[in-house]
C-alpha cells in the first residue's frame, strides 16, 4: 500500500461547517493531537502523518519510534495486513490539558483496504 494523505477534520462551530447540524450528520469527538497513520506494505509496517510518510530521521513528535517499540501493532498487522489505521498521537499540542500523552488513539478512524 502507498501513503494516503488524511482528510482534514473540521471542528464543529467553525464557519466551514456552519449549519451542518440541520441535516443528517454524525458527530464524533475531535481529539487534539497530531495525525498519525500506520499500514503494512507486505514487507514492513509503514508510518505517516496527515501529509507525509515518516522515517526515523523525520518522525512526527516521536510517533513512529513509539509505535515501532509497541509489539501490539506488529501482531495486529500480522492478523489484518490490509488495514490502515488513522488516529491521533496525543502529545502536548494546542490543548495541553490531556492526562494521556504519547498514546495513539484511533477509535473512529480505521479503513479496511480491499485489493
């Protein structure tokens, strides 16, 4: 699989989404972190931010190295190799009141890739 840029998610209450609540819509919590994604390419696990593929020399707030050290993700992709995970990497960012930093949260952003 190749890198896919992640779509920007707009915050409710901004001009860009004015009136959205008057139609059928689904509202999910927006977590303020930095975007991260993980996918497998058949040989290794790959990593990205919202706009670029990551490498160890150009990580995103320690996201890639922390996920590499977590065995859970390697086991996950051995079982689900055609899945791409999108989520938020919780690091001190614009909102600094979270109690969970250096965690990858992806409860609503999982894409199954059908070849």
